[in-house]
C-alpha cells in the first residue's frame, strides 16, 4: 500500500479523532495518548505536532487521509544525542507493511536532520506486532539505529 509522511494540519482533525479513538491503539501507547480520544485531544496534538522546526512528528497519509502518526522525540541531559521513535497506525491499515517502511523513512530523516547519534524505540513487550515492525526495519530489542 502506498503512503507518505507529511506534516499535520487542522484539516486532519476529523480523521485523527476517528482513527485515534480506538482502545486497541491506546492500550499500546503511553498515558499521554488518551482514551477516549476527543476533538480537544486532537486539536492539542496537532498544535504540538506542528510547533517544531524542523518537524519531528508526521502524519502517516494514505490516499490523502491521515491514518496515523510517527515521530522522533528528543531526549535530555546525557541522552541529548538520542531520539525516541514512536508511532501509531489506524487499525484498518495494520499488517500492510506501512510501519516497516515508515520507520525506515524516519530513521533516514532523523539522522539527516538532527544532530543525533542514536534512535531507539520501546514498544511494550505484549505488543508483538509493533516489535516486529521495528525489527523488520533493523531495530531490535536492546539495539538502536
């Protein structure tokens, strides 16, 4: 399936709320990702995702619709040359290889754009599909890019 990574916009709000308001997604993310996911949550997220230059959080776009997010999150103190990658993808698009390719694109973008030496991810142990998506892109438990 063809997809692209692009900046978020307020026009994405209806799709963001529609796809993010899913417990199957929320249960695999930190408490910063609320459930239920409301329009107010979406507005706050889009404002946060569009504030950085260069951009760090992209919409995963399929056929002109935002169906997920992928981002790089800076670390601090002695970890300042590290970024943590996180993503979520709308359930109808699971199992189509999108995550594997999006992760690879973000790794390339991250190292080209930011002064970092490491990108890492911490999927929950019970989230086998997410761990597999990272692994297929070269990120394995205990290793980073």
